[in-house]
């Protein structure tokens, strides 16, 4: 008794602490088919238990062979027929009076049969048709302080290893039962609250010398199937148990064994029908197989082993399925996808011609041994393609949540491929914890591996390197504005007249040309230097929208649309600019309309080219 009390207290404390620290919801990570296998296994054990109660024998092959004997047939056949009738009725009618009506009718039929055949109560009991008699009086014997002296503490301590698993096993059983009840009741249960309440109940039970306990799957499911979903059911059940505990349960000996066992059989068969028959039509075949794994292992070995086997099989299936998912969300190249950088026409043409040398992989999800090897194989196939000379592999981690050590090893092998094929690895928007994990795996930034905060910054660097390789960058940047305009202005002969309307400006680094909310009173031609277009986020940080380089213009949209500035424009380095104000534009349209017309045509073409580039990028992302 002392061991029972200690187990009850330990179980109560475990339940209460798990609920108090809100750890009960961890059970929701158990896959749905594993819970289905647990319920199917419960159904089998209930069915087997019902048959054993009916026959009075432990189920075995020998007992199965003797089920058709006349003395055995009368024990199990009536209860089985009754259970089948109840199952059929309950699948057709769902009303709380169905069960009481069926039970009452069964009692009348049973005692009517005894009366008709002249069978006495004692004869029926000796034939195994009635429960055996209970001892007279109450069943509870309280554990008093005087009993403490009679406890064999040495024996208790020597068997402590057998007591420790009780709270753990009870916790697992409770969580599985509660999850099963959620499926049966078709509503969520506050597991943490139930854990705390059950923990307190175990303390009270321990004080009375009662064993550890938790929610009963079978009894609760039976009430649900009867349609009895009121708290009155639990109060009535508690009162009934209390009556037997304190007064006695001699009246139970007059309940037919077939009736009690048939209730178990109804419940067991209903679980089996739900998860062996109905689940065939509802679950994918692989998940249905997990149900069978749980059922078979529970039936042959045990509950925890069955749940464990189901979790293992479900985990293997998850890894296999997740490995088949594509970790590459998009595959692009530098010909159709560009950094948000305004470049002159000659550079855009170079990127269009050689941009396929920049391969972009936008990754997603969790990268582990199953998906990282696929990514490595895909990159190796691209590098073996001799039709395009690759220079850069851009890997965007914006949608990557994490990776394992095998994935880090795959990236290290990519680094080796980069040396072999003379390419660069450009890693963008890698989360700090992933960078730390890569560092621990000896995958760090060096002359072949570059890290950038965003895909836009990484693409800009790769494009600049590509332009430098084909000398399309430095040559153009060394030109003055007149030479730059001559390459793409519609009427080159009018460039000198255009320059008479522009105001030359030389500004230092971090000079704000425009601020958000400013009036749209000018636009700028960039002869040299670089500018960033920035917007302030809700957190107060400045985020780059795009970069503007030599040979392009900035501020033209606001000026043409007459909308106030929507972003800040700041110089990144010392720059030479030419300003065209709205007043100068009006003078140009009045005094040199042919120059103004050529400028409007040039701006329209510039905007159209930007839109075409954006459309190509969008189409590539939608493929």
C-alpha cells in the first residue's frame, strides 16, 4: 500500500508540473496515424478482453478452437450478438436514450431466459453467466498513521527502480488517451489544465491509499458514443464508484457477464471499425500502413512499443517525403534577373549577353542530408554543362529556416567545386545562427565564398564582377556625361543644347539629394559616383530599394508624375551630377522643343526598359 501511495504522489507531482509549465502540448507532435494505431490497438485489446471475460479463459489458439463447444458457445455468442446489434443501431441512431434502452431490454431478456428455462441464480453464476459475488460491506480500507510502522522500508527502497517508471508510463498513457479522446469527441482538450487537475486528483487518491490514475479512454469514448456528453455522466459515475467503495457492490453480481463484456466488445469493435475499416477510405496508403504497424505491435508486444514503432515508421516516412521536396524554390540566372541597380544601356546589354554566367538558387525550408545532397547534385550538373561558362553561384537563404551538419558538409563540397571550376559562391541573407553553424563546419567567407545581407546586394556584387571581367564597367565610368549620353540619346546632335539646361553639381559622400516628402522639383543625371534609394522601415531602419550608377537618372518619375518624393536618395561616394529643374524643363520646352521632345523620348524608353526587365524577372519567378 505504501508503494501505491508513493506512486500516486509521484504521478500527481509529475502531472501537475508538466501542466504548470505548459508542456502538455508536446504530445501534439505525435503523427495522426500513430494515434490511429494507438486507438486501433486499444480496440483490439478491448475486443480481446471482452472475449476473455465472456469465456472466462485467456485467449489462445486452444481456446479459439473450443469456442464452438456448446458450454462455451452459450457464454460468448449472446454477448457477441448483442454487441453487433448495438453497433448497427448506434451507426444508424445517435441518441442518449439508445444505450439505456438496450441495456434495460437485455436485462429483461436475460432474466426472462432464466425464468423460462428454470435456471436459478446460483446455477447461472456457476455456468459463468453472472458475475461472482462481492464481499459484504465497503471495499475501502484506509491507510492510517498506525500502518506506517508496518511498512517494510528496506523492501520499498530495494524496489524503487520498479516504481520510478510508473509516473512516466502514466504520463504517456494519459497524453495518448487524451489525444485519442480529442479525435473521438472532435474537439480540442486543454491538456495542460487536464494535467494539473489530474495531478491534484492523484494527490487526493494517494491520501486515501488509491493507485495512480488518469483519463479512461474506453469509458469516456463509451459515453461519447452513447450521446451522453453532460457533466452529469461523470458525477453519476463518481457517485456509483463511491457507493461501491464505501457501501459495497453486491448488486453487481446480478449483472450478466455477457452484458458487461458486450459493452467492452462494442467499444473495441467500434475502434477497430474506425481505424481498420473506415481509415482505409480516409487515409493515404502509407499512413494507413502506420496504423497497422501500431496495431500489430500493440497486439503482440505492448502499448509503448506500439506507439514507439509507429513514431519510428512515421518519422522514416516523413524524412523520405521531405527529401523528395525541392529545396530550391526558384532557379534563375543573371540574364533575366538583376539587382535593383539602375545601369546604363551598355552595361545592361553586357549583362543580357553574359548574365547566364550568374546562376541563382533561391532556397527554402530546412536543408538536411536528404535535400542538401540533391542540391549539390543539381549544382554539379550545371557545372558540368559546357555550353555556359559559369562564374557565380548565388545561393539565397531568405526562406531557409535551418540546416544540419550534413548540409554544412555539402556546402563545403560546393566550396571545393568552386575551386575546381574557378567560380564564386555568393551566399545571401543567411541567418546568424546558420552562419555560426557554417563557421563551426569550416565553411567561411574567403576569396571564393562571399556573404551578403540580401540577394540584391549579392547580385550587385556578382554583376559588378562580371562587368569588370568584360571591361564594361570601368570604360563607361571614365566617360563624361556627354560621351555617356551619346551612346543612347535619341538625337546625339542635340546633347550640347541639353547640357545648357543642366546645372553641374559635385557632392560628397552621404549627401541627401532627396528626402521622403520633398517636392518633385528636379531630376538628376549621374556622370560619376553612386547613389542609393532608401526607405525607412517601421522599425526605423533604412532599407535599400535600389542603387543608381553612372549614366542613369534619378528623380524622373516624381518630376514627370508631379508626386512628392516617396524615398530618400543619398550618395554612397563622391559624385558628379547634372540637375534638371522643373523651371529648366519649362524653358527647354519653350525655347528648345526639339531637345525636350528627344529627352521625353529617352526617358520613356528608359522607363520601358526597366518595366521589361521587371516583367522578365516576374515571369521567371512565376515559372
